[in-house]
């Protein structure tokens, strides 16, 4: 989904974000943290309608969003 040019959804100077669909966000976040990768979560990002989210960054600082869709 395109975002407005002045979005604050990701850091200034970054023009895109990859979004990966995952099955078990809690387990994945735990594995990432065990590997020393910072994984950010925020309950404000999560809703029953859209699912749950976490964010990591690639080596260049680009955000990568991890999305667990809501249970059906």
C-alpha cells in the first residue's frame, strides 16, 4: 500500500519498507532477539482486525515489518 510522501510510518530518508507475513510472531521475535537482532513491538500497532506487528531493520537501516494476520 502506498504511503503519503510525508509519512512518519518509517524514518525520514527511507522511502520503502518490506513487509513479511509470519505464522507465529512471538516465537519469531524470541528467536530474533536470541540472535542479537533488535525486534521492536508496540501494542498500539496491533488490532483484532489487522493482526499483530513487529519491526526489525536491515543492515542499511531500512525497516522490515513482520505481520501476523488475525486468526480466522
